[in-house]
C-alpha cells in the first residue's frame, strides 16, 4: 500500500494535493493540525497534515469467482463510501476547529497589541511583554514594567537583549519587598514567636519543620514547636516525627487557653514556631477560631503561607480573607510545581506586603530559601528551553 503525507495551510488545499497526486479515490488515513513558527506560542501559523493512500489492501489475494468478486467489489465500494463520508465529516470538523483557533489567536493578538499600544512602548519590546504575561504576571503590571524599561533606555539599549533583560529585572526587583531571615532581637529575653497560617494543603507543617530544623541544627538556637492543628491526626503525627528527629519539644494545644500556657511554658526558648490548622478561606467560623488562637499566642511574626500554583484571583481572595489574622508577610510554597510564577510578584504588589521565604519541595530542611527580589526576576525573565 502506497502511503504519502501532504502539508498545506488549509484543509482544502491539503485535500487538493491529495487528489492531484493520488486521485479522487485516495483514502485518507490520518489528519492533524500543526503549528509552525512563531514565538512563545504566539505568531505561528497553522498547517494541516494529511496522510493518505491510493487504496486500502483489505486482502492480499482478490477472489476470482464472479459471485465472490461482486461481493468483494460491493464491500470495497461500501468501505470507500464510509471512509469518504467519514473523511468529509472529519475535514468539516477540523476546518471548524481551525477557524475557531484562528479566531481565538487573532483575538489574543489584537488584545495584546492593544495592550502594547496603550502602554506606549514599541513593538520591539513585545516579546518581553508576552513572556511576562505567559508566566502569569498581571497584564497591567506587565505594561507598567515594560513602559518603565522603555522610559529608561535609549534606542541602542533597546536593540540589546541582554541590557533590556537587565533593565526589566531591575524594574521587577524594585517592586519586591522582602523581610530577610527571622531574627530575634538580641535584647529580648523571651522567645521570638512565629506563627504560620494559611488554607488547607499549602505546606504549613512541612515549612515549620524546615524552619525549625534550620534554626535548631544549623544556627544552634533553642527551638520549641506548638501545633494547634488538631483537626488532622496525620498533621500532628507528622510534626511529632520531625520534633523527635530534631529532639525538639512539641506541645499540642486544643484551645486558646492551652496556647497561652504553652507559650509561657516555652518562654525560655529562642524561637517558638506555631503550626495551625488549614481551612477554607470562605469558612468564617474557622477563621474566627483561628484568630482566637493567634490572639492568645500574640506572635511576633505571622507568615501567611500561599501556594505558587494558585491562580491570581483565588490568591487575592485568600489574602483578603486571611487579613483578619493580620499577617506580617507571605511565605510562598510549591514553586517547583508551576512555571507560572507571576502571581508571586503581582499579589504582593497589589497589597503591598513583603515576602519571607520560598519553599520548593518536601525535603527537610533543604527545600526552603529566603525570598529575594533576584529570585523572582529570574523566574519571570530567564529564557527556557
């Protein structure tokens, strides 16, 4: 069976190529749409690819008796008729899909072109804008960043990709505020109390273990642990395992009164890290109860733990709802589980709150690092394979 592959800008043109070379009786075996060219998924063009054959070899030896031969010919014509109708339907559906995809791409290009024109920077900076948007930076913020780059650079600089990237990184870093490491005042006698709060599943317990390990084992500080996460037995057991390995005291509290007692009990430690129960940002009863615990603890720092995988709108809702706990900074977890890190820049920029730490995995104590402006600018501007 002779099989050939044809490519053309449209389904109709591809079918014309098939008919021209293989004839009208050709059988289409496979069709698909490819995107060629373009930058970062934009500006490419669609190509239709068709794999076809002159015929279909149903059997190797065609029967020769008149009756069987007629039956065979009828079955073959029926099979070709079905194949033709199927191919026509597929071609029609493919064409509709292509038209819809082209319409969506055209709309997106028009939208982004409008953004670029509105922001007032030249088209040569458009690829940097597209990169920021593709990585999750809010479009308005991306416009401001590129407009600032354009205002600071003269024409020769704009032709130099390295210099443009450097200027863009500088603009991003100017918008990032960080807290630096958790530090107890040398004049303070009582323990420095650090609370971690946040919705379910963002990695509070693991982050507590990482921080406690660094301060107890690396910095040789006296560290105590308190957990108010009594809703999940597994969470308490997990932190207990970490505490036993690091030989740190762990208190489990069941009420705000218990929290006060535990804080007083561990007052001679250098640092007290408090783990809390996770819950939905829409559960007002949970938030009020958590506030009672934190009011009893009176932490020196409250880190709101946020997942880098959360979409910006949802992230802003979490931040708004957890404001009742008066967090002093944000700790972003799961940086290794997404390629869209724009929300890490956009959300704090919206609410003007500093960043404390970045968590990137499950390994204790390794997978945590201080949040830095340079880390964020790198995530948002570095080229990827």
